């Protein structure tokens, strides 16, 4: 078992995965800062000075009883809150990260040549998988090197 684990660690893919994970976490932190520090204050200002991080609903009063001006004051008093403003920020962060990742993958896939996964049967001209050794349409045996 140790030998298998060592072989797994020695592969280059693990290092690439670790670097990708670290870059992803860093990228998410940058996007979170972009949303919390730049986008949401502008959106809040456009909506009449609303601070989304301070939007919450109290579902159980604390001691002393509210009203509470901030989530922090409510938590200090022991109140139970639903912090829907923070949730809205998280949704916006998710949408931006998903959009950027979609654009990156789309750009990468458009630059990469498509791999051939099918070929035509030389006998009946139907489309068949590249690895097929017999045509499912006409049942002809296919040579392995035929890509006709």
C-alpha cells in the first residue's frame, strides 16, 4: 500500500492539482474582495445606500432584546439571525467565478483541436467509434488502422 501511495505522489499530476487548488482558492479570494469591496458598495449606493452585509432577519431575540443595528450586535446579544445579505454576496461571488471559469474553459477548448473520436466504415459509410473493430451497422470486420 505504501508503494502505491508513493507512486501516486511521484506522479506530476498531483503537483499540478495542488497548484491548481491553491490558484483556485486565491482566485476565489480575489473575486470575493471584488464583490464585497467594489461591486456591492456600488450596487448598494445605487439602491439608496443599502449595505448588503448588514441585511439580516432576527428569528430569535437575544439578551438584551433588539432592535439590532448590525449582525455583530445581534450575535453579541445571542440573537439567532438569518443573514440573507451575506448570502446574496456569496451568490454574486459564485456567479462571477462560474462565469470566469466558463469563459476560460471555452477559450481553452476553442484553441485546442478537436480529437477524432469517430470514423466512417469503409463498407457502408456509417459513422462508428474510432476504436471499433466491427461495424455495428453492416457487421463488417474493420482493420485497426482504417480511418476512412
